[in-house]
């Protein structure tokens, strides 16, 4: 008869073998890493920096604990070093100038924070801590999609505008236009958050214009269009998307 330890060993081997051979459940549903990186509006370094921002704003600042604010300086420097070196994904290319400006402003705020800490200036340090939190929130708003439906639409539009159109791959352009019509339907059915209720009329007008531009593109692609005409139709879709985004700015 086999010993209990031997049977346990065999079970462990079987379990490890099964885990090693198991394929990821969503392997087929996951896009290539390069595409995922480019079409995701996520900046991991910003969310990592939130750890120290949280301690500043929700722990030290409410208690006016300037000693803790001073002790957090190494973590601030470490987090900001990574954040300032972060590269925005391709889908945020239109945000890069504002992002760089925001990072520079944050660097100035951190310098003032450190100066106030070194000089023992309590009120100046508290003010700098508040400014650092405000600047962090600005960077979050800069890259965070207004609505998940708009973000999904933009992910597909990014590929159409920056890849399929320049390559002039008509099949991919047609497939993308069809996909965008599906995604704009989700935008049309989306409900604005209550805090944006005053933008409802402009939002409705902008998404209607975007939908019409997409319908025109799809109708055009059903003919035998010239490249210049297709490019102009895609440019119009892109312009109408930017007008939609401008509603929230």
C-alpha cells in the first residue's frame, strides 16, 4: 500500500502538470500586446504615484502632519521620477503636449514642497501638498476617458485613422467603419453622468453629427471610391469625433 506522503506527492505533480499545460482562458480574445499598449489610455506610473498622493492627501494633510509630509519626500521623488519618464500610449498622442506641460508644473510644485519642508515652513508645505494633489488630479483628468463608450469608440477610430487610412487597406477600412457604427450606437445609447447634465444638448448634437459622418463613410465604401474621397470621409469622421470630445473640455 502506498504511503500518504507518496500519494500526496503524486497529486502535487499532477496538479503542477495541469497548470503548466493550461492555456489562458482569454487567449484568443486578447489583442496583441503592441496594439493593446497603443489603444489603452492607461498610464501605470500615474496610478502607482497615487499611493503616495493618497498618503499625502488623505492622511498627512487633513491632520496637518508636516512631519509625515517631510518623511514622504523620498517616495514622492521615487514616484515622480518614474512618472516623468513614462511614455503616453499612441492613443493619447494628442494629449502629449498638455501632459508634458503638466509634468513640468508638477516638478515645480515638488521643488517648492521640498524647499518648504527644508525651511520648516508649515503653511507653505501644506499649500504645496494641496497643489501636488491638485496637479495629480489634473493629470488623471487629462488621460481618463470621459465615458467608457467613447473610449471604446476611440480605440477603433485610432486604428482606422493612424493605420488603415495611411496604408489604404480598403478591407480593413471597411471592417473598421462597420465596427465604428456598432460602437457609435453604444455612444448614442449612453447616458451622461448627472454632473454633466448641462452638456446634454451639445453632446446629443455632436454624437448625431458623428453618426451621420460614419454613415456617409460606409455608404461611400459601398461604391468604387477614389482614395482621396475615402481619406476625406475618414477625416470628417475624425473631426466629428474631436468635436464630440470638445463638448467635455
